[in-house]
């Protein structure tokens, strides 16, 4: 890697697949697409060309929930684009909700969530020395307040190697980074569902495409230093 790249600002687009009811089983995921800021126009232009190829309106949002057999080739090409872009990476923290015990961990629901965000971002920040810019999906009027509190928490927790860290909510339908994060995180979430809930052949085909490329299952963690596709399965200590 060009040494100068480790000093460039990093854009991190975070997708959250977390459910308020911790008793309903399943997993909670935090997933992020991240790359040097100079890669942003490369990604945007490439996605625009793919949409044009498949006659998809440029404003049409990319979402895992929209994956279908009818549009399978389109979504395959989007996945392949991510896999082929060397400087565009993915990181996910996967939490088995049945293992969460807030009292035992000395956490509230909110602080536990912030801790998981720290685990997500730490792995990225330790690989670069430039500014870290977090972008989260805008949910409601509280998104701005939440983003500021998250940035404050991350800036004051641990020893992240960065000059500064900011967090900002954006509307996902306007941001390709958030949409690709949603697509990849959706695949990881779906792969970790019980077999009897994996009813979409199209979605399973996309999962196989990813697994063949990274040469491992999406149900397995990766070594800490892996950069392109990093999966961390949280375990209570």
C-alpha cells in the first residue's frame, strides 16, 4: 500500500441491523463499508454505470430487502463491483442477542450499543492515521443528537489512532455508501439466519458469490488484520 494513503481521510458508512426486542432471538449486526475519501467518485460512477446497464433509475435505492430473482444479475454486478474495488472494504460486528446480559456486562442498552460501535470502528481506525468520518442512516429527528453523542463517546474511548472522528446522519436513498453497506450487511445477516428462514434462492446465490470470493463462510469470523472483508463475532467476556 502507498504509505501516503494511511494519512488520507476515511469515509465509513454504517448500516445497523439491530432490533429493540432482545428476546426475539437472532442476531444484531453493525456493518460498515469504508474507503479512502478519494474512492468516493469511483464508487459512485461505477454504480451509476451498472444502473444504466440494467435500466435502473439512478435514484432507485439499493437495498437487501429488494433483492429478487428478477433483478438478480443487477445485484450480482453490484456485489462483484464491491469485491473488485481493492480500496473499498467491509467490516461487521455480529452479536448473538441471546448472549446479551446488560447487567452482567455493566452496561445499559445504550452504552452496550456504543461499545459495539467502538468495536466496529476500532478495527478500521487502527489501520489508518487520517481523519475518520462516520456516516449513519438518518432514522428520525433524534439522529443528529445520537450521532454527536456517538462521536463524543468514540473520541473519548480507547486509543483510536486518528486525528479526529466525526459522525453525521445522512438519508440512505441519497448515499451510495450507505446503500452498499445495507446490501452487504443484509447478506451477512441472512447467512446467519436459521436454515428454515433462508427462503430466497436469489439472496442465497448472492451469499455464495461473496463466500466464493472471500473463500470462507459468512457464518465464520475472520482474522483481526483482514481488511477487505472483516467479520467479528462478539462473545461476552
